[in-house]
């Protein structure tokens, strides 16, 4: 498959040089598990740091979550659905903070890193040798010098423009650095699988705080995306979303980091308290979901499709790279037929014109089915979020394209509850204020040149 220019400079040449190699191993989308929305509901099982809760304890927590909420069974339905999907458990007792754009996210990350006492685990698709990357490097080196063990996983292709000297300096300080699926087959540890990439963005501090979302480590995120100041194309703001979490679910994200380290055959990690006792920090029910190309199907994909198929009122999706497969298209159109308000917030500006035109090639079909489509203006949309029925929310690294579902390691958090769902809806509506509604009438009046580009890009949809 041809590697999508998914982020920053340096990808154009890489795509050309590796194109022939990446065509090896192209597969159809993995076999999916049966649609969970169509199965008989089972008893909801919740977990704490001490294991599975009793039925009485679970019911007490559910009652608190629904207190002051609408008189509806929607929450129960999504909770039951989510508890059936295989993978990591639903964890109770978490505190979740919504982080909008780079400045807010980086400030929270820097504070967490500076507070570290035992270890820092960082997994990222991109870490650049720029102002932000250097700031992270200085903080991490300082913490390593203070006795805090730092372990870093970075993607070989995502960080291809970062010089070797940047990582050598980290290694020299004692930081444990692991390159995911190296491009160079001579240094591969797992078998040369250059088309499989680690697209995750995960930071864990002391096993007690976890960050997950769409934000890489790069200065392109240095400004917010809701300001009124006029910017040039060169300093186009990036619009993204991240999460800061405390509570028992952090241990589940830690397991995902450890699994990647093990599969990639990283050096033995220093003995640290990676799984400390984690007290209850809040009221959120959260599930950590990690997808890997080594698995028979994408858990994130299955979870999203099932949630859409269970939707009763709303499906609000924000995504940076929207190149859907037939199953996702069908789920969105069928939701509208059931009376669900389906809205897609997609980029109006992009770092990959090929992906933009491929995405737009689906607009006519979706608009004809009464799916509402908006394009974010004045910022480059890079967020990957969804909110369904006001109670089911997800934030993470997963794009709605074939690459994320087949070839990438991805990571998402699913948050269940009306309180967090209200925050997600507020954010979605704020984005809509800076977006343009695409109507079927206006879309069909677009230029012939645009139509030709869309048709050509559509041919590459499964290989982007």
C-alpha cells in the first residue's frame, strides 16, 4: 500500500521510494466480529482496580451515572453494548479531562512529566526535532537524570524527518528508546513489516496519569484553532483533541504500551512500579481500546460500527481522514433512515490533497442519504472523535480510513456517560460555528476539475 502523507514534511519522497515495497501485503479489510448491536444483551460487567465488581456494586454506580440524566434507556443500551465487545474491560472510577488543541495539551503533559516520580512511558507516531520536540527532550532528559525511568516508542516512518542525533542524545542520557518497525530491514527485530505503523499517541506518567488523542509532538500544534487572528497558510493552526485521564483505566493503557514494547522486542525495561495501586479519581466509565494489525480484526472499528448501529438520536463524528469502507457507509446511511441525526465534521483544509479528494468522492452518496457534512474552516482539522446519543464518546488516534483499520496500531478511549457526552456536544457545536455546511445542491455545482480529481483519488481509497 502507498503510505499516506498523514502528517508533516518528508513523506512525499518516502511514499515514492517505498511505494513498491508497500504494495506487498495489501489485504482486504479484516473479517469483522458479528455486529454487537444485533446480539442479545448480557448483564453489564464493570471493573475496578481490584477486578470485576459485583452486580450490586455495578448497579449502584450505574444509578449515580444516570442521576439527573434524561429518563431514557439509551445509556443502558450503549453500556450493555460496550460491555459485550471483547478486549479490555470497562473501568469505573476515572477522572477524564477534555483537552483542546496543542497549547492546552502540551501544558498538561509538561506538568505531568515534571511531576513524575517513578517512570514515564511515551509512545508517539511523530516526534519532531523542533521547538516542541526539543522541549519534550529537555524535560525527559532531566527526569531521567533525576532517577525517573523514561521509555520512548516512536514510529520509524512517522518520525523519518527527525535526525538520528536527536534520538542518540536521548539514549545517551539513559532513556530507553525503541524504534517501531524500522524502515531499514537490517535493524528490524520483528520481521520487516514496513507497512505496519504505530500511529498511537500515548503518554503515561507513574502509571497514574494517561494522555490519549490525536496530537503528535510537533510545533505545528503550537497555536490554538479558535482564535480570530489572521494567519498565513504557512502557520495554519491545527485543530485537534486529546484526553488526560486518572484512575484505574490508566493500568489498561499501560498494558497496551507494555504489549507493544514486548512485541517489538525492546530491551528489558528497568524495574519500576508500572502498575501502582490506583484509587478512584472520578465517576467516569472508560474503556481503553488498542488495535493492532496483528489482530484478526480492528476492535476500534468494531466498537464504532456497533455504536453507530445502536444509535437512536445522534451520531456526531469529527475525523481528519475520512475514506470509509462499505460497512461504515452503510451504517451511517441506515442510521439516518432510522431517524438519527448523523453529522460529519471533516477538514476543509488538509496536509494531504489526495486524501481530501478521496474523502470528497463520498460526499454525493452521503448527502443524498441526508447525512449532514460540514467542513472546518480556518484550521487544519486533525481530531478523531465521535459522540453518539449523548452518552457514548470516543477520542483517540484512529482515522476513518483503510490504513487505520488494517495497517496501523491505534489507540482510543471510550467514555460512557451523559456528563462527558455534554462536553463533547458543546465542543462539536463550537467546531460547527467555524465550519461550512455542504449541501447537495451546492456540491453538485462544483467544477469538472474537482470531480476528476475526486474520481482519480477514489481509485486509491484503499491504499492511502
